[in-house]
C-alpha cells in the first residue's frame, strides 16, 4: 500500500493454457519483422510465502480463533513478460489456507494479455484484477501495505478470492500532468465465480449461485497538490441463485447489486493518510417464493480513515478506524453494525522479509460468520471483543 508493489480464483483452464503457450512461444504467430527483439530483463519472476497466527477474545473471526490458530497461510508465484513493445502477459498461481476447513489447493489468481499502444489507451483481457477503491487490486500483495487486514468495511477478507479479479476485459488510460493534475480511468467487465458451501443441516441449501455479469469503472484524479489523489469507483452486477428449503421446496431469486466508493489519499514523504466511504445497494428480485425471499432492497454503508508513518527503514506503524452498517435502516443492536479500531506495527527485517503485529478492538458483530460461532445468533455474541494477528512474509 505505502510501498510500490512488486506485482501478482480460478479462471477457465483454456485461458491459462493460451497464456502459457504465448510465453513459451513468444507469440510465434507474429511475423519476425513485426516483433522487436526483447532482452531477458523483460521477464520478471516474483513470489511470496506468508504465515500468520490469529487470536480473538470471545468471538471467532475469519476462522476458529478463540484459541490461537495458525490456519492462516498464503503463498504465490507470479511472472510478467514483455512480448513486444506494447504487449505484455502475466499470471499468478496462489494458494491459501484460511481456517481448518480450507485446503492449500493452487489456483490461477490472475492472468492476462495487455496491449498498451499509448498512455491514453490500454486493453487487458483474461483474468484481470478489479480496480475498485484504492487497494482492491493490491489486496494480494502483503508487502505493499502496512496492515495485515485492510479495513473490512471496504475490503472484506472473505471477498478476496472472488473480488480480486474478474474473467473478462479492462480498458485503461492516463492523461494530463498539466496544471490541473492528471486523470486515470479504468473500465472493466466480465463475470466472477463465487464459491458456496452449505452448512450441515441448514434449513435453506444453495443449489446454484452464478454471476452473469459484472461491470465497473474507476476514475482517479491526481490533483495539482503533490501527493493528493481523489477518485470514485462503481460496480454493478447480478447474482442468480437457486435454493432448496426444508429439503423439498425449490426457490430461485435474482440479486441485482450496485456498490460505489469515494476515495481520498494523501502521501507526503513517509506519511500516508487515506479515507474511503462506500455505499452498496442490493435488491431481492424475481423471487419464485416471496414468503421465503420477499422482494425488498437493502442499502449498506461503510468507511474508514487510516494513517501510517514510516519512522525509519525497519519500522512503520499504522492506525485506522473502520465502520460497517449492512442495512442503514437497521442501526441499533450489535448485530447491525461493526466498528473496528486497529493498530499495526510493521517491521522490515530486510528487503525480502517483513513481520507484522496487529491488534483490533471490535464493537459489534455485523460481519461475523454465525457458522464459525456455533450457530449463535449475531445478537447473542459478545458486543465488544478483540482480535490479534501476527504475520510474517518472505518475498522476492
């Protein structure tokens, strides 16, 4: 986040095969006189390995964490390769274990072909990262940020594996740098695969969950004030789902959803200040069983303010306050909000190894998973509680 990243669930296997063949063959379909010679430095290979520990008081968060849990492992390897002056490809293989019920099964995190004829226009296709807010497209790079967990009001850890990237395309460009500053735009579209599981004995079981489309845009303004960036992002998508209730009753529903976020960031030397505010709208539509899924709409909000400062080459603290309200019409009760005050200490041991210590003081239970808490209703979980994380990452 504060440091420039070294760039990095699953996409159709055919895309991966095509990209691999493109790298091995350097796009042999191009005529030799149409492709300029590219030196070996145009190939970059990077990787990372992270191990974390999580401990919470009273409530389980992200995984079974009342006792210290080490089920928090991530690893990845990625490459980028310049195939021609304006053509580049890349991909990342990623594995993650977050909780005892997950496995370290490898998947293709992102993979793309990128044609960039000018600063004003570039096009990517494949599995491309989703540019939403300030940090969604670097959510896979632990070394690029100070906190272990990005503010959960805008970047929920549970969403990382399906909102990091979409299968589709992106158009992007950058213009300006005059007295009025500069503009960066990114437009994208495609689809995402949202994995689902049904808890044993659940009254309502998901049979199918698809996302027919996702469309989005991000516009960022690098203002004339040095280090000050302002922008907005928006996404619209639709979820289609089939359910089985009570083991016999079939029902289906569509969930059109729109979300936008306004972003502000200021960086001056070793100081970074950031704030974002998000609104989300989801509507229950075309329900075949209105008694089970009544047609209604919900408006959510969330946001955070964050500050970090690099004290020296090896120590960087960060502090943020984050708030989440899933339904702005329901604000009372611990189950209808979650506030998070977080403090992180990042230690850069050397250029390839970092250690982070992080504490959270939580108020509310809105984003907790009842399945991780023995089925206890959110209204019956502890209202105030703490979360503590230790994470180390080696990268190259």
